[in-house]
């Protein structure tokens, strides 16, 4: 089948007036039919990503909806309004459209921006020194206990499980991830001021967008079966060089001990990843190496603590060998122009 040349430009809009949205819709529909020339649109990946996050939709549900329903553009816009409980308000619309134009006109920027001054910082000089050395840091009490409890309850409720009844944890077909996106308490946590400030400090800019990501509920292992999700160490970023600066994050919604499936990462690996990659033989795929031998550590925390890590660190969850699930919300704040590598390695 011949690949289709995209005819819709980023500047064409519909009722909502959101730049690039019509092109995004068109790309996904061509993709379903196997008619999208991926190479010609690779450079737009960061734009698609930011637009979907900025609209408060995330990157899981919109492609799913488009793939399954193949709607007209008007129907897609209607679905967006329903999902987010209204059209984007004027200030957001303006910010989104400014972002699209900037993305199309300006090359990516190098982060972190070192000379930026963040008002009322939340990470201390010691925290920042720890971050520099290890590539991760824990922001204590990022979210209050009540908001954690409410978010945890929303997740239990969504999964139809009872936190007090372990039998209910294993009844359905839940594995690890929780695809609950637009819940008000999850949105509230995404907007938590201390979390925003921490990301601002690390990126060196206040012009950040928040992801609308999944959550997870990591149950204790049962009958020796490992049900702990991404416990294999991995990266979520392309390993094509240069790897741009990037920060990921997770919020503990329940207290998490090391043996309770705590987050794990290899401290300091961001300093040596280039060298490590260079030393691999051509036939050695980096993602298939024995990453456990690199020395991961478990990062524990109380409900409300937020873990930030440099995306060049191999990381993953631990196996839950305790007696209560680990419940986590993933939150990442990022600038639209940090230069996601167009090639996946
Ligand atoms: O949940 C965790 O501890 C790890 C999450 C993870 O591996 C990821 O977000 O890529």
C-alpha cells in the first residue's frame, strides 16, 4: 500500500480552535490503515505528546478512541470536550497554540537551564547535590495525607477491590497498571504545587506541562507468581545519543517499604551511560544486558513522598514480597522543547 502524504497542516483548526489537533487526528486515522509515512512525521512526536498532555487527555485514550471508532474530526472534538468536561478555556487555548507555533518554529532547547531562579524552591541545596550525584531524589510530603488517601481510594474503587480484603485483590484480571486518568483527585495531585516546584528546579524553567499518566497497584506476590509489573530494569527514553535531559516522577499513595515493591534505580548511571553504551559490542542490545548487575537500589517512601529520577537511569518497580499493595501515581512535568529523540533505540 502506498504511504499517504499528509495534507492537513498543523495550522488547520476546527470548532475548538486548537492548532495541530486536526493533523494529529488525521495522522492517527492514516496510521490505522497503515498509510502513514512515519519517517515524515517523527519530528512531531514531542508535539503530539505535549498537545495530548496539555489538553488533559494523556497519550493512551486518544489513539485508542481514534483506532477503535475512526470518528469524523467533529466527533473527535466532541469526544475531547466530553472527556475533559468542557472545551479548553481561553488561557489554555492560547498557551497550547503558542506552544504549537513555538515547537514548529524553534529548534529544541538544552536543559536544564542553569541560571533560572525558581521562587520558593522545595528542593534544598543538599537535595540538589544528591540529585546531581545520584540522578534521583525524594521530595518528602509532596502531597498531603488526605489527598493520598483519596487518590488511593479512587484507585481501589476503580479496580473494584477492597483494601481490607486480600482475596478481592486477586479476583479480576488486574495486573499492575491502572488506567484511570481524569479523576478529580488525580488531577489535583498532578497540579500539586510542591511537585511542580521540584520539576521547575530540576528543569530550570517554569514553562512545564504535566502528563496525564496511569497509576499502578502492585500487589504482593502470591503462589510464587511474580505480578509486579515493570520489575525488569529498563529505560522509557530512546538510547540513541545524545540522550536529552529528562525527569520522571512517581507519587507514593501508600507507605512503601523496600520489600513492598519499592521503585528501584541505578544511582549515578546518568553520568556513565554514554560510556557504557560505547563499550557495548555492535550485537549487544543495551536493553537486553544484565542491568541488575549495575547495582540498583530500592527507594522507599511514605504516602505523599514523590520520587524524581533522571530518565537515563535504568529503573523499575520491585517485587512486592510484603502483605499490602504498593499504590502509585505517575506524574511527569516537562517542557515541550526538550528534544525527544526521533529515533527509538
Ligand atoms: O512503578 C515503578 O516503581 C516503576 C515505574 C516504571 O518503571 C516506569 O514508570 O517506567
